[in-house]
C-alpha cells in the first residue's frame, strides 16, 4: 500500500516512496563527493594546463591518473 501525503500549504501531494528515493539519492551523492579520489580529481581539474604540465599531466589523463585501472 502506498502512502501519500497532502500539504495544504502548497497544495502538493508527496509520495513517501519519492521522498525515500530522493533521500537515498542525496546520500549516494554525499558519499561520492566524500570519496578521496573524487576530491583529488576535482582538485586536478581546477588546475590550469600549465600547472598540470608541471605535474607531468595532461587534462585528458586526470581520470586515468586518479582512478588508475578503474577507468
């Protein structure tokens, strides 16, 4: 049985399953953003091409450098 609530202030119905799926999505996004490899990749993406070159990297090599065999 589905549970549906109605918010009289907004005139909107909200399905409990939709709220649960939204919360799961938010949690997965938080977990992904907290991943150290993703943070490292983001830091490298924010560098200029000259700064990457000083580190011996090209922009298209960032994913392979950070994630190794995962890409």
